[in-house]
C-alpha cells in the first residue's frame, strides 16, 4: 500500500495565550498579549492579532480545516532579545524556548518547534543550544538575520565570531532557520507604509545569504542545514550582481568563497513564501526544486492565509505553479514533505521515519 504524501508546513508561528506569559514580560515591556487576545504588545509597540490561529487550539483547528498534517513552529520575531539587558534577554528567550518545547512535547504528531539564542552572547548561546537539544529534545535552531552585539553594533548572523554556534549546530545535526526582523532599529528610515516588512526584511535575508555563502559555511559545517525565510527573495534577484562584484573586485573578497559555488547547495534551503509564481520560478531556476520547502508564514497577514481580499489560501502558490507548468505534482509533494524532512534531519533516515510515524499515528 502506497503511503499518502504528507503536508508539512515548514514556516509557522504560535502565540502563547495571555495567561501563559509571565508577568515580568509585561512589567519590563518585553512582550505580552492583551487579555482579549486582540493585540500582541511590547513597550511603545502593538500589533493586531489578525487570526485566531495565532493560538494553539485554534491553530489545530485551522490545520485540520486545511489538511495540514504537521507544522514547523519558529520562534516569535519579537523575542530575539535585541537591546534587552542580559538577564531580561536570558529570561525572555528561555520562556520562548520552554514554551515551544512544551508545545512539541504535548503535540509531537502536530508540531516540530524551534528554539532561539542571542548571538551577541556566544557562550550563553552555546549553553542554551546544549540545553534545548539535550534536555528538551529540540532539533531546530532559529536565528535572526541580524543582531545587536554587546557594544550596540548591529551585525550579520554569519559573522565569524558566531562560529562556535555553527560548530554546535554541526555537532548536533541541526536544522537552522534564518529569519529577518528589527530592521527599523538599524536602518535609518522612517517606519512608514510597512516598508520594513515589505522590502527591508527581504534585503536582510539577502545580506545574511551573502555572508553564509562568502564564508563557505555550507561546506565548513556539513551537518548544519540553513533555511532562509521568505524564499530569500532578494537573494535570488541579486545573484548575478554578487557574482559580477566578486569577479570584478576580487581585492574586496580575499579569502572568501565565490557566490556561484553555493547555488543549489544541498545544505541551503528556501521556503516558498514569495507571493507570486514569477518569483517562485526564479527561485526554482536558481536553486532547484530539491532545496525549496513549503512555508506558509501563518497566521501573519503576509503569510498564505485564507483571504478573499488577497485571493489566497494555504498552498496556493504551489497549486498555481502547477497550472503554469513551473513544477510538477511530484515536485509539489516533495516541497510539502520530502524537502521539509531533509531540511529538518539531513540524511538521518531514522529521525525522518520517526516523525512520519508520529504524524501518521
């Protein structure tokens, strides 16, 4: 009997219920959700909760409605900890990681959850990686494209100072998700017309991809598999310019690896959240279908959510890509299942089998 193909969403988010968030998070203005579940809040910041599936029970109903078998839950971008005092940052990130670990433990057939560390404090980040892997049984490390270091300078995640983090990711055979946020804190432009989500987030992903490839980390750490959120969309359009720049000014890239060598590499993945089939086709032409996995970015409004105004539903872009002969049905199925599993577990067939069995049970 042929096993049915699974639908595994490789990019999802989950909010704690208001009563699950410790009081200190609200007292310090770090992060909380109002009691009516209408807004997520930080000090001098708020954002509407645009769909009930931000929360666990409602998420499970949403997944059932859209026939989504399993979801990879990332950390909340608001909990990268940039700009917080050390102790506050440690407590906030530990809350996020413990919350995600509990979700995974309570619903292993429905959720694989990630954990987050702050690269500005490398030794503490390594300790937290060890705790999350060895004590909590987590396999997905969530990292920001950029972070604030201990002297207030913004840096790219693939800075050489962070190699101890990558060494541990390699040791533990971890999947890594690289996700943008906080652009308005270091890009000196007025935050209007959602520019940081619509434009600069994609530029942040492209910048992180730039340094991952220049430093050759995809080969240096062969057991670490990196996925870029939102298709690394501007990185695809920007590839030719990077190649020409490397060839035209080699003096600026001494000791670095040519950008062309990373294209289609088996350790670099991208999700499908690029919003149009033209962008998806470019992503496929650049990287190959094997390196692309479904990412819905639910339940945010820039994700693939059910919406009449946006003429959208979960998985629409892959369905459109089939009708336009960009991909085959087999490739769509691989993006929903096989490619997500390869990103999560690499060549560890036993772990893949274990997760599939949990889902099917």
